[in-house]
């Protein structure tokens, strides 16, 4: 099952190790780079869910990386957390101005790191869903503001969880989501009592899609995806 992928670009080996260790223990997939230029290539090649970026790096510095990522369509909205030493506070301000989502001052506790990572991932999911107020896929229209879904002109009655699930899938046609990813995106950190079995919700959404049930495809051994071609 694929987990959120986080790329860590940090040249100080001990700090890189601490971050990688804690993120992996929390269930994230982690890739690391010690040089800025390597980090940038890694991010462009692997398309991660989040980047943790040190400012002072050999090769290309963190601020330049941040700027480059924001300039490219593919990574424009990629969540970035900057790591900074105390004497780099002015760089943090620049980094946030360049579009970094958050920063973590060194030294930090693993607990603080994980809290920031979770918060930024959560915000990025919320932002994803706010980017557009309507998702149209063929005859399926998801009105995000009104929380309404219609199929071939007929409104569908979905629960809040089913609505979010369909919205996440339909926002990324053709992209496979693991059950765990879907659960994270649908439930997040919010204290919501929902059935944590994603399959149950998927089955119910499919049933409501009627003849269009094939819009949600099963990805064997992984999870689900929204049909790429309608
Ligand atoms: Ca450094």
C-alpha cells in the first residue's frame, strides 16, 4: 500500500536521520537527499506529497529550490516545510514569501516535526478540494460549495464521507489511491466517527452511481481510482 511520500533535503546527516526515522515510524515513505541539486531532481522525479527542506544546502540552496518548485506547474502546490537554524530567521520569511507552507526552527522535537507535517498535509488536502468549486467528469458533477453531486442531471444522496471520497477520487482521475490514503484524506485528523473500512463506503458510492458504477475502479492490491477516460 502506498503511503504519503515525503522527501527530506538536509545535509546534516544526524538531522536527516532523525527526521527520516520519525517519519518512517509514523508510517510515511521517506526519501532523502543531502545536496540541494540532488533533492530537486528527486522531487521532480518522485512527485512526493510533501517536502522538508533545509535552507543552507550544498549545490542549490533551499530557497532556490522552493522558488523553482513554485514556478513549475507540477510542483506549484506541493507542500513545503522549511527547516531553519536560528540565525536564518530572515531566510524563513523569504521562504514563506516564496510559497513555503510552514517552517520548523532547529532544534525541534520529533513530536513538533510530526505535528507540523500532519497539519501541512491536512491543509494541502483541504486546498486541493478548494481549488475548484465544481468537478465535472462526464455526466458526473460534484458541486463542492453546495456539497451536492448529480449524475446525468439526477442528484445523488451521499453521506458526508461518501461525498469526500468521491471528490478526492474524481479530483485525480487515473490516480490510484491506497485505502490508507483515502482514509487519511477523508477522515484526516478530525474526530469524526465513521466506519474506518473504506471498502464499505466505496461499495455504497458505487451502488449510488448505478449504471455508472464503473467510474470507481478497483486497483488490485492497492485500492481505488477514478476512471481516467469517460
Ligand atoms: Ca544545512
